[in-house]
C-alpha cells in the first residue's frame, strides 16, 4: 500500500478539509482574530491531522503488507486468515471477518465433497469385491466345462479382472499413505513372484523373460509395488511384436537401487512420450494396437510418487520401451 495511493483514496476528504479551513479563516477574520491566532490554529490543525492520518496509514500499510507477504509465501492460499491477526481499524476488521467467513464456508463445502467422494470410493470398492463373486463362479463353470469357447471366455474374464483391479487401485490411490507398510524387500523375490503370478499370460503370449543382477534389498510396500510391476508387465505383453522379450535388470546407485524393465515391443512415438503418464492419455499406440484406458502408467506414476520411489519411461517407436524404477536402499526416506 503506497502513500500516494492512500492520499489518492483520501482526495475527497482533503477537498472537504480545504473547504472547511477556508470557511474557518473567513469566520476568524469576520470576528477580527489576529493573524498570529489564525496561523497558530492552522498549524495546530495541520499537525494533528498529519499525526492522525500517519497513524491510520501505517496501521493499514502494516496489515495489508503482512497479508500480501503471507499470501505470496503460502502454497494453500485459503490458510491466509490463520496467519493474520484481526486488525484494530474498522475496514480491516470487516475485511478480516469476510475472509474468515469465506474460508469457513469453503472448508465446509470441501468437507461435504470429501464425504461424498469417500462414500463413492467405498461404494466402488464394495462393488468391485461383489463383482468378483460371479467371476469366481464363472471360472468354476469354465473349469467344469472345458472347450475352446470356455477357454476364450476365460481369457476375457482375465481381462475383466485386470480392469477391476485397476479400478480398485485407482479408487484407493488418493489414500496410499494410510494403507501402506514399508518393509525390506528383495528385488529378485518380487520379480520372481510377478512372473509366477502372471505365468499364464506370459506363456500364452510366448514372451521370453530374462532376469539379471536382481539380488538387491530395497524398501517399499509389497502390495502397491506388486500392482505397479504388474501394470508394467501387462503393458509390455499388450504392446509386443514378434518374438517378444522382457528383461529385468538392476543397478546399485549409491543410496538407491535402479530397477530396469525393458521390452522389444512396438515402443512409444516421440510425440506421445511426454504425455504417456497423463491420466486417460492413450496416444497413437493405445488407439492403434490395443484397447487402452490410458490409466496404467498414470497409476504407476501416481502410486510411485505416493510411495516415494522414482518412475520414468524411455522409449523409441519400433524398438521397445524401458521403465526405470528407483528404490531407496534404506527406510529413512519414509520417516
């Protein structure tokens, strides 16, 4: 708040004061007051007015400058009223009260939406678990009636289960920090379990898998990490070419362990690569080669961020894709 701006806002006040002083001088002359008395009264008036205006200006300046500085330093601007003291001048009190009431109203509205979102998330999770029951029943019927048709149905059910799992993890992704247990994990064991649990699709797709130099211990959450690795594996299988291969390797980088997952698939075009981890982005590859939701890599990146691990994608169209996952070697990063 500049002094010039303050004076400009007081222009009407000063105009009225000048008119009043002119009238006062005229009245004093009318009653034959001495020149000394008139000058003395005018000087006293100006001194008192300057003191009053100065005090008013500095109170306002201090309050508004504090408000602006606090606003600039805050990431969450709605927290501003919490950092300000209620001023002792009227317009500042009105401003502060309006700001506080607006903030409270916003907080109440956000709370309503949070409850609504929580209810919806719980419904989605319940629905997903309920849907698994008829899927399990369908699998039992398929096992009791083996044929080429039931084999095809089984493959479609596997895809349904994959998308159900993706939806379940998406609904939980905003609350990862409330539902993870970080512990020491062996990379080789994690990858071996990944291959074992997805052996059927790897065999059906005739994918060659190789593991090299994976005997490292890292700190992460087993459940969420298994989901991330499965998303990467399914993508590699989905976007494969002839003679598909997937290679798992790891490297020790000071306080981190880098896990590399490379395939020789169709790769990602240069124009799609910067956006490939955006929510819902399928790109040229997703539209051309397979049904794609654009959610797999988005969830991988989001969950990785929540878990405090790195997730990066490198790819060249026609040559394949490399996923790099960066793990901490100790648990201090989670403290």
